[in-house]
């Protein structure tokens, strides 16, 4: 069975870039994500937007990568922003209190997600 792959696509515009990730971020692919994001900082990019629309899975290796590069970007006077995370990934970031990675001004046309209604309360029949 072939291993899932991750592709990284980078589009620069002066000191800003959009990184689009497609696939799964795990122990095997997180180093590729880390190296790609660090290269942006070395190249003078100070605003890094990461599109997670097509990320099917992200484990703690990916989370650690985003946290590490976010810290490096802040030290360099920049920002790392995660865009369009799949619902499960967004939930994990909320649980571990990393929503600050979603912070910052939203691009035009990037509306905030509507809050989900709470499930109805059901009492157990006895």
C-alpha cells in the first residue's frame, strides 16, 4: 500500500506568500512542511498564509510544526496564518488553545465560519 503523500505549493508576492498544502501532515511529511515554511522566512517572506483546505489529516507533528514556525515568524517580525482548516483540524486547534494561529485580518471574501448550533439535549428514557 503506497504511503499518503503531501504536496506543497508556494505562491510569493513580495514579502507575502500563500502555501497550499494537499494531503496528510504526519510524522513523515511534517519535516517537508517545516522546511518549506522556514525557507519562506529565510527568503524574506514575513506574511505566510497556509491554505489547509485540502489537508485530510494533521497529527501533533503538524501542530508542532505550525507552532514552531509561528514563533519563528513572530521573532522575525512576521506572521503565520492558517486558512480554511478542515473542521476536525480546527477543532483540535481550539482544544489545544492554538486558535491564535487563525488570528489576523482576513483576506477580502474570507468570511468567518458560522457558529455551529449545539446539539439538542436528550434525556435518557428510563
